[in-house]
C-alpha cells in the first residue's frame, strides 16, 4: 500500500480544464497522477483557468524516493510545481480534513493591459469606488447561507459557509480581493468578487461571475497547521 503522503502544489491553470479529471480534457489531477503513478485527491476542485499557489493533494506512494525529496524528483511540466511533501496519517483526506481555504483575486486597474499579468489578473480599467467595495466586503464576514453567491452545477447539502475574511486592498496597479472561509460553493469567490465589482460601480445585483484567470487558491488550512504554500518559499528566498 505504500506511504500515505500529502503534497502542496502550485500551478498556472491557464492550459488546464481545471483540477479534477475530465474525459477528453487535460487536467491538473491527470498530470499529477501520471507523474506519481498513483491516484490523488485534491483539497479543492479549481475550475478551468484558475491558479494555485497552495493546492494540497494526498496519495499512497509506493516508490522509494524519500518523502522530502519527492517534489524535486517528479517530472512535471513547467506550469505545475510540487512545493513540498510530508507524511500524513492513514485517515488524512486532503479535502475532508481541511479546516478552510484562502483565495485571492487580482484586478489589473491601469488603462493599458499588461502581457505579463494577463494570465493572472482580470483587466478592468474603469472607475471603481474602492471604499464602498471595502465596506460591502466587511458585511460578508460571518456564517450564513451563501447560495446566492454560487452557480448551479455542483450539488451540495447546504449553502451555509463561514467566511472569516473578506477584504479589498489597492496595491499599485492591482486591486486585490482576499476571501478566506471554511469551505466554498461552486464559483463562490468569483461571484463575491463580481458583486464587489458591481458595488464599486454602483450597479444592482446582476449576479456577475468574474473571469477565471484572476483567481488563485493561496493556502489550505488543517488542524495541525496550514499546508506549505509557494508564497512561503517566495517570502524566504
């Protein structure tokens, strides 16, 4: 049966049809399973075009490469990186054991688009009332039914989620939206950002779903500690 391992993964989702395997499509899960020679379970099913700096998977590994060396031993395409690996108990489940996830959405504000950020941010050069967006974001923190911020497609038993953080910050040419919660509904973050965008433009609730490329799974939290994210390594390099 081998060793039960978890691994944190970073990827550019532009060329993939999301994380989860799909017939006739190239996905992150498929590439990882082919590299590892084992089925993997992901902490979240990111959609087509969505990126990750701190996705987490778990799997049973029957190879001989030591756990700490496994990420560097894998043959992966340049747009998928194994960040770190560690041993986990038999009952660990990348998704079910998670306490929460953190997502970031980037909006590129300048009038001129940049070819260097086009894959990772939504270009919106129009006027936005950032202060109003910040005020509205604060009202979304708490435990409630977020079904209105979901898109039909993945059946769930309940739309109730606890959002622990929802903030809007301006950093130079970027507007950053950060949403942390104990769980997310289908396209929930993209709908939240869409509503914030509407508020910033003084529009009614149009149920806007913003483009996928601005969204990134930053980190997954577990009872022991948050899993390593590529941002941890960038901060210390």
